[in-house]
C-alpha cells in the first residue's frame, strides 16, 4: 500500500501541474472558476488550494472535467494492474468520487486515521500519501476535527486530496457552528458521499412546500410579523402532530397513557419520537410528569421568527418545492414600486433594487416571481437602475443574476430535513448554550455580610 500511496501522490502532483500549466480553454475555465469561488471566501492560500483542488474534478471544459482531459493526455498510463486488480487509469478515474468533508478523528492508526464524516455519519480509513502531510498530522488525536477533501485509493482506503484545516476538539456548540459554516461554504458537498440522504433531504423540501400550501391556501402569503409568527407556530405544531401520528404516537395523550394502553416501554416510545425529531430529554421529562410544553400534548419545540420579522409591519412568505421558503419584509414595497403604487423618489426605489440585487437573502426565485408578475415594469426599472436602456428582461435576467453572484439553480434550502445525528447534535448544542446563558445571568452569592434566605 505504501508504494500505491506514493504513486498516488506523484499522479496527483502531475495532475495539478497539468492544470496550472495549461493554456487555452482549460486555463480560461480555471480562471473563471477561481474568480467565482474567491468572491465567496477569504482568498487566503489555503482557500486557493481548495479551489484548485475542487476544479480538478468539478470544473468543466465543454462536457469534460480537467481530470478527464488529464487521463486523455496521459497515453503512458498502463492498463496493467498495480495493486489487487487496480490499474493506474482506474485509480485516477476514481478521483471523480472525491469530496470535501468535516471529519472527526475516531481512531489514530499506525499509518493513518479512521475518520467520521460529521455530515453523513460515514466512516473512512484515510492515509497520508506524502511526507509533508504525515508530519503535519503527526500530533492529530482522536476527537479532533478537520476540514479537508479526500479521494479513494481503493475500496477500503482513502487519502488526502487537498490541504486541511485543523480545528482541534470542539464542544457541541462550536461543532454545530462549524457544521453551519460548512453548509454555507460547501453547499454542494453536504451529502456528497450519501446520495440517499441528499435525495431524502430534497424530498422533505417538496413535502414541506405542499404542507405549507395546504395550511395557508397558497404559495404566497403576507401578514403582519406578529401574526405570521403565530401562524407559523400553528403550522409547525400541525406538522409535528402528523409526524408523531405516522410514528404511531397519539399526540392527544400523555406518554404514560400510551404506555399503559399499549404495553410498550419508555425506550420504544423514545425511539419512535426520536426518529421524527423529538428531543429525548423532553420525552424523558414527560415520562416523569414534567411536560415543558403544557399538560396535554407532545409537540416539537416551537421555532419563533427572528425579532426583526416579528416586528415588521408586513412579511411576505414565498414557498417553492425546490427553493424552499423565503421571508421578505420588503416584498410589499417592491410590489408597490412595480405596480406604479409607490410615489417615492427614484433614489429611494433604487436603494431597494440594489438591495434585491446584492443581498444574499434575495435569491433567483424571488426575481423570477417578480418577473412573472410585473415583466414590463421590472424591465423598465432595471433599465433605469443599470443605465442599460437596451436591457431585455426575458433574455438577460439570468445573466444579470449571475453577475450579482446569485445562483440560478437552488441549493438545498434551510427547511430541508437533516439526518437524525445532526438534529441531535443541534439540540444538544442549543441545550448547552441555554444552560451557559442561565449560569451567566444567575447572580453570584455574596462572600461578605449576610445572605438573605
């Protein structure tokens, strides 16, 4: 295996040199890819290396990746086997399955590590293929977290493809933040080694959208913030009750009543509730007669809207089976501009247009909805704002959105369900944060004089 790892490192370096030394379409594709990704990050050396590494398999020149072009260019690759039925050609082709992950070290091996991908709960044996990486990770210990890209060597062993970022040992709150940052920065790698989880997550968005439409009577509603907050709470409670019913749990009865009637154990009830996202600590409290949500129902913890939305005079919610749900306190103002009802000065209107173009929260679907409802006025407004009198909304909207770094295909929305192990982590992190905040707020006992009882 050591010889294969050494060969892997040499081939990988040859691939990088091939791409960095290329001219023409390949060089132009790298420049475009790097520019797009650098706008979203810090631009430091490690990020640049991550970008180049991702481009090797994700970049496109016509319908081929740089890795495909490298294989075509290397006519010297032998079809003979180099290790247990593995050829150099098949070794390189397997690199298409590389992915970026947030890994926890579960075990330190004599020549590598056992990793757990926190996003999918999958396990990997990963071995360094070069001296620099071996030395850099020589003090890595079980329990530490690192961000890196890995690619397969064979069916059982993987190796490092990119540089790595060491994060040390993280408590639940910091780990939850790290996972949140990963979801923000590497959206297309969320479940890249678990397509079944990805498919389930997308299906959950479709289901949530349909439930939204059934409850609210349409895919677009506008309400005062405080009213919307109440309706969203009702909506979430209804969903929770439906999920509990699917799990065979009667939400109108206490757990003690269900146990008495069905003759099942607390552990079985906890397992069923946990599978639909209920907090096991909450279930345990209910069994002890301490229901934190009231006296009659088992419900999911209530999720409130952010304060700025609760206080808004009007909040519009748009729902879509792939883009998810969007909460917009400025949508009615934008509609007023586009329906000739807004009589404010042009400068004020342009400020809102600029916000819709530049802010990350305003995605392409929102623009598509506006273009569908107000095509002529939106084209006129954009012509004035952009100072492009020939701007054509129908033909140029997508290119305009891409100009302002807005993807025209959706990433997995926030409303998507998450794997149970991630849900449990987020619940535990939230509990720990709340406990720490209570400790901070609790007044310290006086060390002098008398303490009132």
